[in-house]
């Protein structure tokens, strides 16, 4: 009994022991399962921390590239959730000092990384290109990312190690509990089964949690890869756009400056650097110290507070303000067209100003030259008209003097007075010729001439004229230069230029005569109105004299403009040169600076295939008995011509218009020569009259006369090449010679009548 009791007691004791062991094992199994769940939660928190950190990184970079507000919201949401996740982790590993230490380091790294991402967002919001470049240049960003990833990996590895250890312990306890229960009572077996089931469920939960973690990790990784691809595409597009903008900015002809409130140049392009001679450390204050700024009149100095940059920095936008800039250490000035705009922050404060500078110096110079050419052309037309009227009057005076002298030979005093009148008329005639030369209405006799030979001949003739104090040098092209010009007018132009050069060197100096082939291209022609691009023969006259300032040089070609003392110059020398060059189809250009001498370049048309115009030779005064139809609209010239022709033995038919002349022709009246003015009132020119007369009477001879006669008439179709022309004013002997030459000339080629 006692043994049985002992056995029972032992059995009970064993049962109690087994129960106690089972209870202890159950408690241990529950504890181990709790640690497994705890470890799984830690791993989930680590995955969540990784996800939030990646969201912070991708959102800040996405905003830097696209400036989308959605990325800012994403950034702020992720940034706010990270501290809570980190706190949960800290609470979970509170019993693990090593993990706490590692977590503290991770939290410090994450805080710095979030601060860097926040700085990226802030700089991108402010569009601070320099700050962004500096932030990207720092190597700490990628290093901190790598270090954070490493620390998180170490943290997760430790937790996984604990998970494995705790899982192994849990499984061992379960097996032991199963063995005890199998050896014990059914209750213990149930307890063991229960404990095994709990272990199984815990293991399945662990595996399910791990599977979910792996799936979430794969999904997050795929999302991250996709987002990185989108970011890469956006980055490439942004780089392409930035490249286009940068190339456009750097190749602009207009200078661009962005200046902040402190005067620092934040941004500039090469054109602005060329305009203001910018260096790496140049500021707005340096530009103002090195230059003076004037209004467009060139005399009104602009105060500092009214400068374009100051106005823009005060918030006053403006467009196309013209200013003139003069550098303090260099000669000359340049003109700028300036536009400016203030640049504001998000808060509306003016942070800087954008300035655009367009150099219009060449444009204004071209406009000035065009205005000067138009002015000279207008003066030429006025001068030509006045000279034409004087020619008509001088024709009567000079032609009448010879007749008067013949009639008063028995009165010496009156003859002497008539001679004085003739000399005065000759001087007036010469003055009119000078005016006609400027107005490009002088009669020229162009032919193919050797320019080098003409220059050499003139250099020999000029030596005694200019005096020993002037050294004359010649530099002539080795080729034979043939120009199609009036040789006498070329020589006259060279004399005028040489005399002007001598007067500019009162104490002596050097005179240089040059010749060469030259080509004036379209660019030169565009900058010099009236110039035809092409090849020319260039003749230059240079001196070492006093030179001319710009204000005098601009008026040098105007008639009667002179800087010489009264009585020492007519002011027509350069005007004649200008008219000769233009009338010949060439060009003239003055290059001169005060105290640096002057160079005048004549650009003459090269030889052409046209026949040379032979000079008219004057022999004894011829007479005749033929009938001449005179067409002259000026009453004084009309009466004079009739008187002179009748004194030479000719019969005359006088009319004052082309219509009246045609009426004479159609009436059948006979005449041997049509003597007509070129320019007449009533809409019919002398050429048109001659053409109609020749259609009616093909064998009619024609002689033209005009005070406007020049090569331009031929070019404009007013006269045909080879037409006989008597230029006003003319003497009685010249009239007699040309009338006889016209009457003796071959019959004109008939002009066919127009067909119906």
C-alpha cells in the first residue's frame, strides 16, 4: 500500500513534475513565440524605415528636376513618418544595447540625410543654381546613403540572427515538450499537442511574415527602379533643355547680365563680356567706375540712380532705352539699346535684375552715312538747279561779249571793260562748273586711261606747285590699271586733294599717292549708301597733316564748306572730287583723325568695252546757210541762240516746247538740224522729241544742249551713246563748231515707226 502510495505518489510526483515541466515548457514556448513575433515586427519596422527614407530621397530629387508640388507633399509626408518609425524601433530593441547603439547612429545619419534632402528642396524652390551645384558637388550625399544602407543591413542581419536563434530554441522546447507529453498522461499529450500547434502556428506566421516582407521588398524595389527610370528620363530631358538654353544664351548677339542687389554679376554671356570687357571678378561698381553713361544725345550724363541697372533693381521695367557709353581709359564711344526687368522671389521681393544690351553703334553709323548721302544728294539737286539757271544767263553773257567786242573795236576803254566782263563771266563759268561737278551734272568725256601714268604725271606737276617743304611719294600697283573716267577731271581731282593736303601741312610733311585694285563687297556697300559692290581701281591721296575731327569730316563734301580763312578757299575742292567720283560711277571715302593726317580714297570704275569719247577740237569759226529748228524753253537763252545762229549765217525756226516742234515737223516746213534742249517743260524730253522727229523725218540731224548734261543722262536713258551734246554755258565759237559738226555728221540711223 505504502509502495503503491509511494508509486502513486511517485507517479503523482512524476505527473506533477511532468505537469510542472509541461507548464514550464508551455510558458517557455509562449515566451519564445513572443520573441519571434517581436523580431518580425522589428524587421517590418526596418523595411518601413527603408521605404520612408527612399521616399524622402526620390521626392526631393524629383522636385529638383521637375519642380512639381506633388513631390514636396510626398517629401513632407515621408519625413514626418520617419521619427515615429525610428521611435518604435528604439522601443522594440530597448533590451539590446548593441542594437540601441546602432539605431542611435542610424537615426543620426538619417537626420543628416533628411536635412540634406530638405536643403535640396529649399535650393530648388529658390532656383539657386549656384547652391544646387555646390550641394551636388559635395561627396557626403552618396557616402551617407551608403552608410545608412550598411547600418540598416547590419541592424536587420542582427535581428535575423536573433530570429533564427529564437526559432531554433522554440523548436527545441516544442520537441522536448512533445517527448514529455508522449511519456506522460493524455493531458500532457494534449498540452504537448497544443504547444506543438502553437509552435506550428508561430512558425507559419513567421514564414508568412517573411514571405510578405520579401514580396513587399520586391514590390518596393520594382517601384524604386521604375521611379528611378522616370527620374533618369526627366533628368536627360532637363539636361537637353538646359543645353539648348545654354547654347542659345552663349551665342546671342545681345549682351545679357543678371545683377543682384549687392551689385554682383550673377550671370553673363560672352556678348556682355565683349561689350563691357568683363573679367571673372567684375562687379556692377567696376563697370560704373570704368565707364561713363550718357543719354542718346551724347552730352547729358546719366546720374547713378537713373542708370538702367538702378531703375530695374528699383522695380521699374523698361524697353529699348538708348544710351551712349564712353570708357574712361579708351577713346571713342559706343551706343547701346538697353532693356531691363526686375527679378522677384516667391515672396515678391526684388532679388536681382535682368539686363539686355544691344550694340547699335554700327546701325547708327549706317543711318548717319545714309542721312549724309541724302543730304548731299539734296544739296546737289538744289545746286544743279541753281547752276542750270546761271548757265542759261551766262550763256547769253559769255556769248554776247565776243559780239560786243567786235562791235566796239573803235572804243578801247569800252573794249577793256568788255574784256573785264568776259573774265568775270569766265570766273562765274568756272564756279558753275565746280557746282555742276558736285551736283554730278558736269559734262564728262570718259575714256579708258592708264591711272598709273596719270598719277605719275600729276606727281611731277605737283612738286613745284606744292613747294619743297612737301615730300611727294608714289606707291603704284605693278599691274597696268585702266579706268574708264575723264582724265582731265581725274587730274583736277588729284590737284584739289593735293592742295588740301598741302594746306593741312603748313610746316611741311609728306604726301603719298597710291593706286591699286580694290573690291568693295556687299557689306561695305551696305554700310556706305550709294556704293555698288564690285571691283574698282583705287587711287589714294594721303598726308601727314593736322587731320579732321568727325564733325568737320562729315561736312567736308558739302559745297562752300571750308575751315580756311576768308579768301583762301572756295569750299568747292572736295565737292568737285565727290561729284566727279559719283558721276563717274565710283565712290570716294575720307579717312581722317585729328592730328593723325588724312587719306582720301577714290574708287574709279575699271575700263569697259565702250568706245572712247574723243575730245572735240576747235578750228576756225565756221559759218553756214542751213536752216536750224531751235527748241529752247528759257526766253533769254532762246533769244541769244537765235541771235548767234543768225550772226553765223544760219536761218532759224524757233519754238519753246516739244509739242510746238512736232507741229513744225508735221506742217512740212524744211530744216536741216534739230537743236534742242534735253530737259524741257511739258513732259517731253529732248530725246523723246528727237525720236518722234526721226520717225517722221529719218534723215534729220540732231544736236542736244543742256546745263544738266552728264553721264547720268546716258545711264538713265535720256540720251543715246554717241549723241552730240553742247554743254551750257558755251561761247559763240563753241556753238559754231558744234553746229557745223552736227550738220557734217553722218545721217542718223532711222528709227522704225511703231507697228500697230
